[in-house]
C-alpha cells in the first residue's frame, strides 16, 4: 500500500517505487484523498480514496505562516495543518483501508503521518519515502512536532512517542543523490538511495516551427496556481523572459486554463501540464519555485535552474542549488531575465547540474527496492 497526500510533489516521488513493485509482480494500491484521484489514475495506479481533509482553518494557518520566518512558518503548517487537521482526519480512514486491503507493507511520503501511525497500530512494516531534497524535515523534527503527534496518538489510543521513534527509526527510501542533499540528520544520512528507471522521453510538439532557440521551462508547480500567486507571478515571469532569444514553455497546472494568462509573446507556449521527463532532455534551463521534485528532476537531468522560492522547503532548495553552482536563487522575479542570461552564457552552471546527474546515474536501480521491502516483511513475520 502506498499512502500520500494531495499534490503532485507528494505523489510523484512515490510513483517510481510503486512501478518497481508492479514490475516485480506485486499488488499495489494508493490510499490518498479524493483530490489526488486524477494524478493517481494518470500514473496508472489503483486508488483507494477517502474524503479530502476539511478546509476550515487552512487559510488562517497559511496567513499566519506567511507572517513568520520560513522555518517557523513551515513548522506551523506541519504541526497545525499536516498533523492536527490532516492526520486527525486521515488516520481512521487509512486504518480502515489497511484493515480491508491487508497490505504486507506500507510506503508513505515523509509528510504523511496517518499511514505510519496506522501501520504501527496493525504491526505492518512501513517505509518512509523522502520527497524533499534538502533534508529540512530534520530541522522540523522536535518537541512541537512530537507534541502534536502525541495529541493525535492519544485521541486514537496509541502509545506516546515523545522522541519520534516512529519517524526517525523508519527505513528511508529516496531518489535524491547524496550530492544534492544539504546538511541533514540521521534519517538522511542512513537513507537508501536509488536511481529512477525512466521511460524514454516522448518528443515535444514543434510549437515554434523549427526554430533552434534554447528552451527555457517555466513552472511554479501544481499548488502555486491555486493560490494568489496566479496569474500575477506568471505574467511577471513571462514579461522578464519574453524579450530573450529563447523559447519559453510554461505550465499552469491542471486546475487552470492557459487562456487565463492572457496574450503571450510568440516565443511563449502555455500548457496545463507536460510531463517533466519529456521536457528535460530539450531544456537549456528551468525557472521554477524550488519544489523538491522539480529541482531533483531538473538537476538529475543535468538542467541548471533559476529558483524563485515561494513557500515550504523551496528557500532551502534554492540555496542548495546555488551552493552547488547548478543555478541561481532569487528573492523574486525581479532580475529573472538577467539570471537566465547568466545561466545560458556561463557553462559552469550546466556542468554542475551534469555532475549531479552523473551521481544519480551511479545509484543502484530502483528495481532493488522491492527486495528490501520483502526483507522487512520477512523480519516482521519472524518477530
């Protein structure tokens, strides 16, 4: 059983592991909120949906988080939204799904806490799958998180876990090469790292009729288009890029209509969604928000990045990209045009990204992951 939250950044890193298990002949199902249905089905996976978590209180939490430092804001969102609201809502539903489906093992994303709690309650082996690239979850682990999780535990009759043993002691799978990680704690240091077995990319449509200008891919992920960043941030970014001798492919997410951006320059093509694995072989650079999945996909494809962080782990990721010499981090889209010019003119940025890509290719294949899961199941049965 695969368990995750809504959002492409949460499901995406789990999909390669699900497909590796399917290739090995295992039965795989995703338990996730109803709002993840389109993404789960697009990935070719079976879905056990439960109702989306309540919206009440979420806007107030996000408003408060934006008034705090990034770290304090992230801790607030993690404890009050991800744990107090979402885990309380999801736990009985995920527990019911596990009892009905009876999985031998559970894989869950690092920000989804209902699944490891339910797996603990039922004695099922559970594996954490990292969805971040900078190890910042270790910065958030601590007394506030433990206290909030213990309140959920008490509500559902589970033993206290003040030291977060459930999380820090779990096996940890990740697709992120160590070279891309920032300074992290024990969970990251002991991570089992794999390379993704990607399908051959499909050719992109010839939106620009054979022109050989370099392609710049512009994306702010799947969440930002649903927030007040849209459409203003996108228009500002396009205005900064439209006068450069580049082609710009911008994606606005499945919940937006490309026409909402209004008229665009002839060198710009707007789409709802294009698989990133199809874009990266053609991209000279990416402009993004610094989402972990996007940064990992870009750098592991050898594509340098300009990062304009918006929220969550994105400032950490932007700093890490800059530390590696694989891109440029900006505080806003001001200066975006100059940053893209630098990225394209200075070959050192692409060389640094290609070093990350080479490190990713040296990792063991993800098709070894099922064997580790089986060993965990055997150990649990023998205990």
